[in-house]
């Protein structure tokens, strides 16, 4: 009887229609959440059969998550965030090479990221480092406009500055690496110790400092200039500044994860997001970076890099595991500990 019942159940199971599981994409997005949501929405329209699971993280957090999952990857694509941790992930072989057919349409600086990473990463946008300050707060307190890195050490700015923690934020690591390249390592850490006297908070997210300035919670946020532009365009009293001594910049990047659970869907997203029409949509989500596709249209509010004094940022060196770990360890020992006192 039991055998007959089992046979009947097996026959019934075979007769039932098979329900195919929907294709999935697990995406880490290391940009502003509005941009991440817009990308996810548009990809869903273009590929309705692919269900996208998006999580927003800062660059440092994204790298840490991918590294922690190395033996059992849960992520397919890492989009956005500064290029340095993408290069570190490439050096650690946490990401996988991919020669996208879209490469022919991209800017040289986007391709330089692919070359430096052995095609394990590619540039998707670029942005310049600077800061934004609240003009109303500065006027009310009689504070002088800071136009240079040196000006941020003015004692009158004590408690008026926010910057992110370079362990979690690619923006803040770019700041750290920029100052080292501008001043030399020891001189940069001397500067950062002095700057610490004026810093009210080290945030987790790179864009958080200028958002706090826009809300009137602090006077100034050290950020990528496009994040300050976003607050200005939205009507907040934020003035955008490029430091007079020179500054660094980012190549916001994208990487496919080694051993990803959904590699085919990941490549579909990878190629799609490099298209000119897709990148041209980004200003509608408040993205004022320079797009990597040569035919994509940047916002009229985007910062023109040719108007800024840029350093010759060494992405290969400062994106390497050895250099990143050294600088972050030194920051933790000499700045992070002091900030917690």
C-alpha cells in the first residue's frame, strides 16, 4: 500500500507544470541611494524577467562585504564607488575579468581602470574632490570662505567640518590619498592631525557631510564636488569649492564578482549600464558626475574637470592592497583614535 501511494504521488508530481524561477541579479550600489534606485528601476523596465536585489553601501563597506563572502559569493555586480577599492578587489582576485563589447564607446579614463585591473573593473563615471559649505552659516558666524586646503585649518572652523571615515568611505580614502600625493605622507598626516581639531564628525557615507551642511547641522563637508552640486541644485545654500593647491578625483567603477551566483545576468547589467542612453538618464536622479560613455550627455550642472587644478592621481598605487592597508592603518592609529577621544 505504501509503495503504491508513493508511486501515485511521484506520478502526480511529474504531471504538475514546472514553475521556472525568475532570473535574479544581486547588485551592490555604492552611489547615492537615489541614483541606485533609479538604475534598479530602469533596468527592471529594460529586463522585466530579471529580478534585481539591490543594496546600497559605501565603497569600503562594499569591499568588506565582497571579501567576507569570497568563499560563497552572494553578489553579482558591484556598481559605483571610487575606483581604489575596486582595484584592491581586483588585486585580491575577488572580481572576475570581463571584456565588454561596450569598451569601444568609453572615455580613455574609464578604459585606464580596465587596463589597471586586468579587465576586472571599468570606469562608469568620474568626479572631482572638493567641498561644499553652507553660505548662510558662514555669513551668520562671520567665517571666511575656505578656498584652499590650508584654509580648513583655520581655528575659526573648529567644529564646523565633517568628513567621512576612509575605512568605510571611498570619498574619504580619496581625500587621504590625495593629500599624501599633494604633500608627502608625513606632511599629509601632520595636516590631518591639525584638521582633526576642526572636524565635528567622521561619517560612514562619503556624501553625508555635505548633506549635513545643507541641513544646517555643520558648516562644511569635504566631499566629491558633484555631491555638493546636488545640494545646491536642490536649493540649499551650498557653495561648491575646488581647493586652490590642487585636488584628486575618482573613477567611479564597476566590477563583476568572482564566482557570482548569476554571472549571465551580471554581464547583461554590466553592458546595459555602460550604454550612452542609460548614462544620460543619471542627471534626472541628481547624478552630476561625468559619464564614462563618450556619447552620454552630462548635466549642465556637472563640474568641468578642465576648470579644476587636478593632481596626477596614481590609481594603480593607491588602489593597491599594500598602499591602502598601510594608509588606513596609519589613519586608524594617528587620526581615528584621536577622533574617538
